[in-house]
C-alpha cells in the first residue's frame, strides 16, 4: 500500500498542473478510481482529488509568493484556462483570493 501511495504522490508531483482526473491517475497505477481513493484515504485521510487539489494550491501559494507575474499568467501556468476559475479554486482551498494572499506576504 505504501509503495502504491508513494507512486501516486510522485505522479501528482509530475502532473498536478495538467489537471489529470482521478481516473487517469488510477489507470496509470493499474487501479480503479475507487481503489485509489480507498488507498489515499487510508494513507492520507483525504480523497485522491483532495490530495491533488492540495498540491495544486501549494504550488499556487509558492508562485504567488515568489513570482511577480500577474495572477492571470500564474493561473495559465498552473493549467487553469480561466483566471476567474483559478481565483474561485484558490479561495475555496486557501480561504482568501490570490490577490489577498499575495498582499499578506512579508515584504509587500
């Protein structure tokens, strides 16, 4: 179980900005989406999709902190076709808008 979970995490690291579905991750691991979700819940206490979204949100926070590019460009680099959808995703995951997050960072 731990080895499969590690493989999943490595796949997420490699492909989180490509917005793969849970089914695609599962297929790559030779699992059904249901089995992958059970595995992730047992190892990380969250769904596979939540783990993928958490990784994407962490990357968004990192880029908002260290990259001075416009939010719309960061959204595009993170695989979001619509900057407004990125802002909604970010607010749901982090609790504030990307702009508010950026303004709260030290040195700004």
